[in-house]
C-alpha cells in the first residue's frame, strides 16, 4: 500500500513539474515573440530596464540628456558578447521638404543625411550603446552640419521638431533581427512652483 501511495505521489509531483516547465516555456516564447505575433527573438534590446521585443516601437527623449540601451542574445550565458550594428537614420514616414541654396531636398534615408549617428554622439560598446541629445537642436542646425556654409530653409520647424523624425536601427550580428525605434527629441518640461511665484502689481 505504501509503495502504491509513493508511486502516486511521484506521478503527481512529476506532472506538476512538467506543467510548470511547460508553462515557463510558453511564457518565454510569448515574451520573445511579442505575444506570438512575431518570430522568436534570440536578440533583444533593453532600455530603462525594459526589454524591447517589438520589431518597431516609439520613444521620446529630451534635449540635454543621454539614453543608454543594452543589447543581448537570449541564450548567451557567460559567453563573450556577440557583435551587432546600430545607426540613426531619418524616419521617412515623417518626411518633409527643405531647401539647400536653390536645391529642393527631402528628408529621407538617402543622400548626405543617410546616417545621423554622429550627430547624436553614438557611443557603441560590446553590450550597450549610448545616444546624446544636444541641449540646443533644431532641424536647421542638424541639416547645416551636412551642408556647411549653405543657406537652409525649412518650413514649420516648431511642428517638425515634435515629430518622430528619427529612426534608430539595431541589428543582430547575423542580420536576422532588426529593431526599429522611431523617436522624437523634445524640450524639457518646466514646472512652476506656485508657492514661490511673485506677482508684481500696481
């Protein structure tokens, strides 16, 4: 009787362990396939402690700050970090026209403005990279760095700078996984302390 009871307990415990492992496996696949909507990702991107596993996402940064991203491979444990590539290019979905002297141009991932990485001070490490966002930045200032000593004209710059004009592309060493992060760079928010505001009246 005891032997039979022992066998039953072993079977129950084994079944529970199998269910736990199966559940963990499904959770892992769910997480690294963006809810079963994409292929399983063996390469991931991480920002602010959160893994980015969607093929395309949107972020907003602030002038005068930096942003550090971590990169990694799901099944690399204790191994030397594998290579990856990263660059910043124009977001063609937010394309606009501008002039350089008497030439009409368009914001796109071609021509002289194809790679904006240097403008954002891209610093690449083995398992991370950092972008810097200048305290003073306008569309004209950025374009002037590509077309020095030439007159740049851009219409409605106040609206443009609030849009996700830029595209961060991070690709795995074998080119099979690419993350696209569309981003904007905005001015820091100024909060007023009402207790310390002095109103001058007549």
